[in-house]
């Protein structure tokens, strides 16, 4: 029995150190778990912020696409109007040329009639 008690006395400091090590380990695990929660919370917050920014950017992109679509439609309408205005100007120029031609012919006829009257 003495040897049994002697060995227990010899092992007592080792048991004490093992208990202290387990306590330190459990405190470290608790701190680590707390840090993970804090880190996870920071990551979750960062992810939420990034998602909000992404949604805002998507909404802005959609708005810009809609504006571009409307501008393209307006551009097509203006091209149509320009084509018709150019055609109208060409027709007016042709009519003016014809009228000037007729005036020149009429002026030439009048001049020849006047000249024949003088004779």
C-alpha cells in the first residue's frame, strides 16, 4: 500500500498540471469560440453590405438600360422626322427651280413680245 500511496503522491503534481491545462484549454476554446462569433458577425455584416451595394448597382444598371432604350426610341423617331424633312426640302427646291424656269421662260416671252412691238 505504501508503494501505491507513494506513486499517488508522485503523480499528484502531474494530475494538478493536467487539471490546470484542461482549464486553460477550455478558457482558450471559449475565447476562440467568442472570436469566431465576432468574426462571423463581422463577415455577415460585410456580406450584407456587399449585397446591398450589389442590389443598388443592379437597380441603377436596370434604370440606365431603360434610359438607353428610351433614348434609342427617341433617336429613331428623330431620324424618321429628319428623313421626311430632307425629302420635303428637296421637293421644295425642285418646285422653286421649276418656278424660276417658268419665270425665266415667261420673262423671255415678254421680252420678245416687247421687242416685236417696238419694231
